[in-house]
C-alpha cells in the first residue's frame, strides 16, 4: 500500500470510528475537526504549521520593517526578500527543554558512569549526539551499532556488530555497558536490520551475557502497557524487562513518566499501566 493510500485508509478509519461513537455537540465537533485534519494531511498541509504561520506573520512583517528603520545606512546586514527565512512561533517557547525521555535518560546514565569512573565503557545503540557525547567529555567510549559510522570522533572507538548477539564480545568481559532507548527498535527493519520478532529478547540476553561480575548495565526502553508500534518501536511492561534480566540484580530504577518528568526513585510496578514512559534500569551481575 502506498504512503498516500495508507494515510487515506487510516484517516477514514479514524473518522468512521469517531462518527459511530459521536453523541452530542462536542463529539460531533471533534469528528468534524478530525475529518478536516484528515483531508488537510492528505493534501500535504500541516494544519498546526498553517495556523502558526497565519498567527505569527504580522509580527514577522512588523519586526522586519522595524529592523530596516533602525538599520539606517548600515549595509552589512540588509533585509532582502530573497533572503527571507522566517522562523515563526519561537517567541512563545521556553528557553529550553528540560524534559522528555532522552534528556533525562542521558543525564541519568552519564552521571552514574561518571560517579563509578570505570576504566572503559561500552555502549550499544544509544544516541551518539546525546548520551555518548555526554560520556565522551570525561572518558573514551566504545560504541557498538549495526549501522555504519561515517565520521571518526576523538575518544570514540566504533565496532559494527549485530547487537542481538554481540558476537564480537566475549562472555563476562565488560565492566560498564549501556543501551539507552535502542532495544525497542531491534528486529523491526527500521534501521536496516533483519526483521526478527525475537530480536529484543535476544539483545537483552546478549547484554546480560557480556556483563562482567560486579559490572554495571545501564538500560532504558519505553515502558507501560506492553504493545508493538510497528515499525517504530516496542513498549515493554517493566515485568518483561525484569524477567529478561532475571540473572542480574536490579541496583536502582528510575523513570521518565508520561508527562516527560523524571521520577528519580521509582517502582517498576507503578508503571505497568503507563502509556509511554521510559524505564531507567541499573543492573549488576553478582
């Protein structure tokens, strides 16, 4: 099914479902809004961006006119129509984002590694431009990923390997290992890997296998009501993660809740019914 046909099918299905359940004015209004959004999406129009443009364009024009007036005879930076590059709506945003899965998990794991100060650290599939970059500020990192890495980075050693078995890594050989927001993608074909429904469980078994006695594994995945969102990711029940690492001992558990806030001392059972939270698991091998 083509992308256009798929969007049409899903959009119509959603509207039909809402129409069948609609009762009262509010529900009928929601159906009309969903139908309007569906047709605009099929036409390639993002209704949110369209509204923001219409709302912010007068301010953009006013600021441009004011800038010209204040510039006077300055010819260094002159506003011209051909060089217009409108960035709209940022005047309503906060100074920065201190929430969300990646922000909190990257700091959580990097701080724990810095505190333990291992002699070497290995990472499997985490973001290079997030967590790995944090750790590189205070120690070298060996990164293992199925995707090739095109540009060398100082302090980073790269191993291209399939994380579902970590065949290049010996049993019990790593004292500090991480895999953050990665395993949920394994085996879905999204990143060029083979489609494999067992890939996530196999990867967790491989991580447990390579961990040295007394070492630390820092592991995160989306948690909550267990389900597959093909081909984006899986969402794991916390119990599934704990069973997969049953040979290891859980040292600490934190979580990023559905609102994007960090719960630094959490209980896995409290997230069994979550929608899309992030579990931060610290394991050791006894």
